[in-house]
């Protein structure tokens, strides 16, 4: 079975909560002001693309590929990123709301997260080696058995990291 490849397209103001995005691979595509609220993105692969001002609240991500994907100004409430395909997983977040989301057991080395509300986000058992949290609100975020070696939290706030519950050296804070 061949997979549909879509390249270099811009998708604006489309409501995928009503009509699911077609299965396939999306390379170097931009999604702007789109709604993915409760949408099923399972099995879709996104490569070298971006999402700007999109709503992903409670989107289903079973086996979704996110390779070099930038999220800007997006609402990502309750997204289970841990359901994504972890092969070549690479994401960044800027001015986003990934509140109540889960990154359980993912390898997110050198991930950049800027100006985000990460209230009650689960980073348990995640490898965040060398990641940067720039000006993020981490109230009640969970870091149980998380690798935070060389992670930078210097400008972030409202976080509580118990060194006995993390599986690494102390982060930069």
C-alpha cells in the first residue's frame, strides 16, 4: 500500500475536528489557524513542518510521526505525545499551551520549549538531556525519574524538582 505524500503545502483555517486530515506523510507543510481538537492524527507523519495558532486539544496521536516539527502559539491541552511514533521524534514549542499533556518515556534531548504553560504536564521517565525551558510556567509538572542532565530551567518558574526522584544530575536552575 502506498502512502500519500504531501509536500510544501500551506493549510489555513481548516477544521479537522469535523473532517479528519487525510492519512499520509506531510513534508515541509505549514498548518495555520487549524483546528485538530479531538481529531484522529494516528499514523500520520509530519516532517520538517510547522503548526502555528492551531488547537490540538485532546487530539489522538497513536503512532503519529513528528520529525523536526515546530509548534507556535498552539493549544495542546491533554495531548498524549507519548503515543507518538518515537522514531526520529523531534519537536519544539514556542508560546504554546501543552498543559496536562504527557511526554512519558520519550527521548527529547536538546528540545527547546519557550514561553509555554506546562501546568501538570507529565515528563516522567523522559530524557530531557540538554533541553531548554525558556520562561516556562511548570506548576505541578511531573519529573519522576526524568533525565535532566544539562537541562536549562534558569528563566522558568513554579517548578519543583526532587533530585531523589530524577534519574540524573541536577539541572541548571
